[in-house]
C-alpha cells in the first residue's frame, strides 16, 4: 500500500508540472528537421522546454537570408526574437509576422489539446498512424490559409509535436521531416537573449501589405 501511494504521488507530481495550455506532451528536448530546398538539404533544430511553452529554433540563413546561424525564440505572447549570437544582434517580430519560418516557432494549433471546434475550423481529419523518427505519430490532413489561398497540409503528430509536415499548393509540394527526436533537458540560456544584446523592433511597414504574413 505504501509503495502504491508513493507511485501515485510521483505520477501526480509529474502531471502537475505540465500547464493546462501546454502544446506538447513532452517536458523538453530537441527536434532535428530536414527540408529539401531546391535540391539542397536545410537542417533546423528546435529546442523546447516547459512542454513547448518555450521554443528556440536554430537554423543556417533561412527566410530573409542572413549570414551564419540564427536562433529564434518565441515569447509568451507569440512574438519572435531572432538572435545572431556571433554578431550579437537581435530583432523582434510581432506574433504572426515575417519572423516565422516554415515549421518554426510555436504552432498555431495546439495538437496536444485538439478540440472539436478547432477541427471544424481547420477541416482537420485523422487519417491514420505512421512511425517517424522512431515515434508513432497520428497523421492528420487539414486546410490552411496561405495569404488568402487555400492549401492542403498533412501533419504527423507525436504527443502534440509535429515530426513531419507536407503542404501542397500552386507552387508544388514541400515539407519537413524529423531526422532525430531527443527527449532531454535543455539549457535555459537557449531561450534567452544574451546579456548586453539590444533587441531591435522590426519595421513591418517596409513590406507593405505583406506585414501580416
């Protein structure tokens, strides 16, 4: 009886650590994704903690170009800060702004708490199971809005985490696949702006009507 009570206490403590709005069912880890960019492989690493409430994506160059590696963190409001640790610069993009890379940042849909309303609004349908990077995923299809155009997307979800995504549009089919998924502790500094680095606000007006992309 004592052992059973102790085990229940441990389980209760573990469950209590996960916030109700947590997007992931895993405490912390690193997701390594691969994307084919016109015949060249683009690798991105997403670090996460607090069940996905903290995320940091590390990539080489990426959207809008840039030299060297950049680290993009997402704050509690969904805004993103892109940091170049080598150049000691940081730029803040508003939530949903042009700082968002394909597959990066915090997901707009909480796959760890998928409600009937969200399924209806996004035309989400469960279409089977498939193993990606050694993890059994649930496969979904959905409809997404890309600058006013409707596109079809398929995602493979493991405990709320996308391990594969594929989108079909007028420009063709593209997507990302997880090469390695690691459940492990992540250093807190990964989600912070280094001391002494000033965060500059990005001027979205220079992109005219595309500022909301």
